[in-house]
C-alpha cells in the first residue's frame, strides 16, 4: 500500500495512506447551516488533518437541515455509497428531540445508522466517530421557543445518553461536545447569524476535539 510520510518535523516513523476518504452523516450541524461550507466541522476537520500531513479528500456529506434519524436513513438508502471510506462521522438526533419523537424510536434508528456507518468504513468500528448532540436551548432561537432551557437540556441529555450507550457498546469513538455547546448562552460568538446554529468558532472547537482521535485511528 502506498503511504504518505509526514514532514520531517512531524515524523516518528508514522506514515499515512494517500487520499484518505471521509464520509460525514448528519443534519444541519454537519452541513454547517448558516456558515460557509469551509467553516463546517467536517471541512475544518479535513483542514486540520491536512495540516498534520494527511492527504484527506473533501468530505462526502449526506446531511440536510431538519433531518431526523429516519430521514437520514431514507437518504442513505437512496444514495449509492461504496463501503470504502477511511473514516466517518455521525451526528444525528436533535430534530428527533425537537419534534418530540419517542426516545425508543431514536435508539432503534440510531443503532441502525451506526451499524451502517461501520459498514461504510469497511467494517472497521475504529474508523467511526460519533459526535454528541449540541444543546440548542441556550441559543437566542431556543430562548424564544417557549420551552424552558432546563427542559430542552434534560431532553438533549437523554438522547445523548442513548447514543453514547449505543456507541460504547459498539466500541465506537464518542466525542461529547454538548457541555461546551452550552457556552453559547454566554458567548454570542459561538452562535451563527441565524441565532440557532453554531458559528465557525464553535465548529472549530468540534473539529479540534475530533482531531487527535481521528489521527490516532488513521496511523
């Protein structure tokens, strides 16, 4: 297999495969609603990986604003996906919570999506990275919805407890960005211009949190 050695200042006999491929599955948090594409967390993660010497192609993104787990599942089923990606991120569930969908339904559908993600990563669970659901209740939009911040936070925590348990049982990497997402209630710079979605600054935090985990798995 061809390998791409890191530059001399970063070498410790570490080599990486050429042309790493990345599949990002999710919803508005994956496409980067309200920010330029380059500011979304998948593209910022790609840029960080390139800075570390990895030859990473542009992310293949299957995500749309508003998608729930079943809608992501339907989109996957209608998309031709070759199970040969070098790594995959999965962030899904906020719209299940927002629409009041049952938690048990989410568990079942998230489990199925995670298994599909593993299959797309050539069956290697070590190449799949689940990201927790951020808390939208602290944003200006969330403050205007009528539900209390505490109620939204509680429900988000329940959904995240479910996706973490499923991820842990599958042996898949889990990155918990939820506590940091709540800083958006104190720092307006973490919220995009629409008053709901993360800004490029918050997405940069997510990408930075994922970086060492992805690097460790791609060596």
